[in-house]
């Protein structure tokens, strides 16, 4: 398990504005709002949701290489 998987590792970001960088070098910035465990997701991969003023992004946690809190 990497440091960006599992609810215990991710709950510290709850309701905070964060910047997420993925393995594909995509960058997403928004408020971390939802954690979805693998068993509740199709395909069965855990994910987080970021809320932005225009939309929600659902990001699979195994694809995350960095998360930082944005003030």
C-alpha cells in the first residue's frame, strides 16, 4: 500500500483544498470530498473525489503520485 491509498492515509485531506498529481502527470486541484473504497467502486479500485467550482473529479488512488494541501 502506498501513502496515498487507504482511508487512514487519506482522511487527513478531508474537506481541504488539495493538488493531486497522477502517474500520467495530470494535475487536479479541488476540495477532497469523498473516499470510495474498492468494494463500492466499479471497477473495484478505491478512489477519491475532488470538487471544483465546475465539476467533480474521481481519481483512482493507485494512480496518485503526489498530494499537497493548497492554502
